[in-house]
């Protein structure tokens, strides 16, 4: 019902829902569990899930250090010898 979309606070009218960006003021977006939709033009926005629920802490394993390729090792040794 329309009376559920508005509230009076300090003698001011406050709208509880968002307007449709395509249709403009006066056309509210319906709020579903996972999205906002406009009943007039069909505009839809997907809700973003809270970050706490989205990302569960993963167990991290210590990463092993990768050894450099033999060609890189040789190139580094040559550079060190040139510096000396």
C-alpha cells in the first residue's frame, strides 16, 4: 500500500524506497530478497551480498619459495662478477 512507502519525520515527508532511475520520481523500485525491480519499465538492480557472508576465511598454507630458473641464476652471477 502507498502509506507504507512514506513516513512523516519532523513534519517532513520521507520516502522509504528508491525511485527508478529510468522512470524518474514517483515510480518506486520493488525490493526483493536479491534485487530491486521497477514494475513499470522492468529495470533491475542486483543487490550485493554483505562482505562478511561473501568471503569466508580460508585456511592459508605457507607458500614454498620458488627457485629461480638456471638461466637467471647464471645471469645474476655474471652481473655480480662484473661489479667486482
